[in-house]
């Protein structure tokens, strides 16, 4: 018997991407249907959506470990445990917790040193973005909307990335709220706080710009008047793993560079 899991099913994308970055993609035998990163992972059998799964298909893959995420997959995890399958459920909601997840996952598959090097690279990349953002003459007010109805502001790691990218979130008091229901905001209050830029990522569905522009009272919002509404696809920013700490924050920063009329720097 191997010292570490050899047949892993990942029910969300961030653990899949992390394992590939650690050079351990060969251990993955099943993935979420929402997986797009890295592209080669799409060749793996798809066994789940986000809150539903094909338990028979998972069992047929004979996994020695299933990786899940958050309270939203708690029922899936419980059913798999009842079926005698080992499950590890991560619950990272901040940049620091994402880094911890990477290190923990590295330990689970016996790649602690590789995981430490990966987190070091991710930190360096974030530092580069932050250093570039320090060139901005000021921080524009930013609203990140994670869902449109009800209107939900960004989860903690997203709000932290908005700050690193060089903007000031307009709901800083909500960034520690781990559950989406605790980050529901009133559209009128968003308008009152007058964001100068709106970032939108509707968790798996396409953002409708006209829906944002046509909200009552939003015609006076600076972001709407100045046409500063930007979509960031959820696979890049709402995935609590390497994608959000690289491509996601880069896209946020690129939008802010455009607003300030400054070139996007070359990042290592």
C-alpha cells in the first residue's frame, strides 16, 4: 500500500489545479464538471457539479481520497464517508487560508517541499502586483459583486485581492463574513457608497452588464457613468486557489491600470 493517496477525486477546481502545479496530476482520477484549469484536467472523468455528485461513478473510480470544499459540499462529504471513502474538506476563505490549503494538500500527497515553493511563488506574484499598485495616484472605490439577485459582495479572498490590485472595497466591514447570506447588500446602499469601479463575477453564469446599469439609482453611480464595469470569470477569481492568486488578481490590476491610464507592468 502506498504511503500517500494515489487515486484522488477532486470535487472543486482549486485542488485539481494545485495538484497539477505540484506535479501530481497523475494521481487525480475524477474531477468536477466545472473544472477548466489546467486544460488537461478536462480529460479526467467528470463526477460532480458543485453541490451534487454521481456517487456511483465516484465509487467505480476506487478513490483512496476525495477532496471537497466548504459547507456547501458538507452533504456530499457526509455521504461519501458513509460509503467508506476517505474525505478531506477544506474551507479556505482568505489568502492566508488558501496558502495553508496548498501546504496541507502538499503534505497529504507527500510533496511538502514542493508546496512550500509553490506558496513562495504565489506570494512573490502578489507582492509584485502590490508593488505595481503603489504607483497609482490613489485607490478608487470598488464594488465586487459575487451574485446579482440577491446582490452579494465579494468573499474575503476576493476583497483582499481587490486591495492588493490597488482599489478600496466599499464594504470592508463584510470581508470577514464567511457565508454568502451574510454578504447580501442593498443595491441602494451600493449606490450611496458610489463605487468608481464595479467588478462582477456571477459564480458560473455570464454577467449581464445591462442588469447592472439598469438598477434603480445606479445611473448616478460613478462606475456606471464612466463605463467602469468589468467582468472577471469565476474560474479565475471565485476559485479559492492558485487561479485567483495569479490570473484573477492580474485581471483586477489590469482593469485598474486602465482606469489610471497606466501601462500594465511585465510581471515575473
